[in-house]
């Protein structure tokens, strides 16, 4: 196909909070599909907090991005030209194609998308990496038991909102923290959380955790770290489990502040803290998608996406993650679905 492809590259390693000029929009030639490949027009692009860790100028467990390279990210799009059997033009697919308008794929690590289950953006959220992260992090690492008290930090994000709902499905009490009163209302009025609070207005965080999780916390799903986690540690019950999924409170810190040293709480409560990465469960991805799809169809699970229009606004959407602008999954609409 003739034409041009726009991409967003890393222009500078961010210092502290990322800035829009840490990224650069460029125009390149349209990629060409060869035999065994197909060309995808990207409709929606995912921006995720973990990307902050791989644009630091040093290698991490999730890899790294060098200056001048394409920003990575998962996307969902439409095949516009195909030279690969089983991937016909017009089909919807999801893959790791980065911040750009078009991409070529040989089908490796590509997932076919069923938009009859949920719209395209949901396949980057509840039916994408965040949903699978919530599913396995809660059920396989946390192992909730019916009647237990589950607390989720970052509860109004793509992962946290799904965690709380699955906890309810499993017969647990679900509470959480979020960054605005609007988010708290969404969690409690629409998603079925038993309680939640706005940590910006909470004052004494430990007292607030005790208020929303009376009797203590059996399972803490941590997306945030920092002062909220310090507070929850003081309310862990005997035999509690702490699932460490993310630490967004610290992602932009150049010098990580010293918080209270609370590991002794794990000792006296005979509790366990465990981190995990979703790729540990890569071979079981379809299992999670199948179950989440059933919950969506039955109405037991709800989802929400915050959508920013235009590839050029992907940096702004990414920065917004750390400013708490999004409710649910943050995605960027790159092209229409027609």
C-alpha cells in the first residue's frame, strides 16, 4: 500500500515525571507485508504504567527502549492487506505493535479479537493484559477464600477495578483506594465494591483502611506502593497475603523515599508478600480470556475505558496515568473502526 506511517519515538530519557517533549512524532514510509505477513491498521493503542520502567536509560526485567526507538505497546487493529493464510483482510487482531498507525506482523504472539464479546478497546483492558494480570494475580498468587477481606490499591485502574470485581464474584468483601471522589463512586455504585476511599482526602490512611476494611485485610492487591501500602500493612490479618503487582507511586522517583520499615508486620502476622509478572502465565492466557468473557456476557464483570483521540496525544495519555486522569483502562484511539 502506498502512503505514510506515523510513529512516536522516545526522544529523551525522562527525568522524574515524563514530559511530552520526551517523545517525538515522525512520519515514515508505509510498511510492506511480504509472503507470510499481514499489514495492520492500528485502531486503538494501549499506554501502560510499566513503560515508565523501560524508558529510564537502563535495562530492566521488562527490557529497555533506546533513544530514537519506537515506543512499545500493545494495540488492536484491522488487517488491511494479508499474505498470510488464516489472517484475512478485515479481521480484528491484537499484538505488540507499538505507538504507530500501521504495523506488519507474521502472526507471532498475535491474538484474534472477537468484537461480539466486547468492543475493540476492551481487548486492551479487561480482555487484554490488565484483565489477565488481575485474574492470575488475584486467583493464583493471592488465592482468595470466600468470606475474606480483599483490599486493592489503585482500585479504579484497569487492573484494580477488575481485581475487586473478581474478588466479589469469589465471595469476598472488596474495598480499595482511588484518587478522586468520582472514582470512589464508580467503584462502589457501579462495580459493587463494598467500600472505597479517596486517598488524597483520607488524612490518616491507616484509620481509613481500618474503616473500609473492618476487622483487617486478608488479601492486599498492591498496584501503588508508598503510603497506602504502609497503611495497609498495619491492618493485615494473621495469614494475610500481599500480591505485589505494581508500584506506580515510585515509578517517577529519582530518589525513592524511605518509608516506614514494616516487614515485621509480615513476621508477626505470619503473612506472605509475593511479586509476579503476567508473562509467567503466558501459556494459560486463553484460560483467563475465556473465563473473563463469560463473566462479561453474564453481567458479573464490568469494564470502562478512558479514550484519548489521536496518535499524537499518546504521550499526553501516558503522562496522565501518573496524574490519575484515567478511570479504568487508558487507551488512545488512532483510527476509526469503519
